[in-house]
C-alpha cells in the first residue's frame, strides 16, 4: 500500500498557532522531515510529539528526494515541515511534492500558518488581487525583477531579512516612487509583533532610525 506525504504548516510566531489535526498527524506519521531539526525540536517537544525527525533542507533535498519517494512508495507516511509557516512557500518542499506526484504518491497540504496572509490583511492595502514575490533575487536578476514590479498593478508581497530590509525598501522607492503606499510587518504573531504603514520613504526613515529586528513582510500597493 502506497504511503502519503503531508505538508504541515507550523507556527510563524506563537506556538499555539497550530491546528489540532496538524498535531495529531505529526504524532501519527512514521517520519517528520524538518528544515532544521533543532528548531522543530522545540515545537515537537512542546506538544509531546515523539516522532523521529530527519533533516530536509535546500542543501540536501536534491540528493534525498529519490530515497524519500521510494520509502513513501513502500508505505511510509511522512510529514514535511519548515522552520515556520507552510512548506514550499519560500521554503523547501516543491521538489519533493513534484517527485511524489510523478511517482503516484498521494500529497496533502494542510491549511494553516503562513506569514504573508496576516501581513496582507493588516496592511490595509487592496487584498482582492495580489502577487507573492517571496525573497527578491539577492544579486543576479534583482534589477530586472524590480523593473517588472514597477509595472505591477496588483498589491505586492515580499519577504525580507532584517539585514536587507532598508536596502530593499530603498530600491522599491527608487523604482516605484517614494510616495508609493506600503506596509511592513515584522515578528508576526510574536510578542513584539508590529505593522508599520506609510509611504516607502517614511518606512525607510523609520527603519533607518530604528534598527530592524525579526523577519519582515513588505506589502506594497500596485501601480
């Protein structure tokens, strides 16, 4: 009997942001594939989940996918989780999902936590149509992508680290105009969570004066 792969969202902040079904499946599966076993270990320990974990991240997924698919075909049930949020959304997952589908292995993604949805809703910017850009290319292709975004009419959502958030806001202002409305959310669902709204120029000033900390989601109004 063929096994099954479950993609299980994990909390982006508060550990209580997880579903009862997610906890039960993590307990029932034969193996939990974790982006970082140390990070996920805290979550599993908190909910008294004793399922064995194995590392599955962007540096080893190309090599490990064929073996994992063979095990799934042999009948194992596996759960794939990332450090936070939904697997495959700016995190590993796509390669394994594609390989499972090609091999006829059933794949199911549970609904649950992801950072960009609350950031979009809290921004106050139009949410009926939007595009998710994830992390911009760090070097090659970055300018090309920014020029494309300058023509985008939908609300845009980007992820960014605290070390590059001012640089990214500055480049967005350069290509989209400093008066473009935007929103920056950081530490979503954590103790010091905050959402700051304003023009790109005002957000640049804010995070230049106040050292950026935490993981950031930038939401920018369309053209």
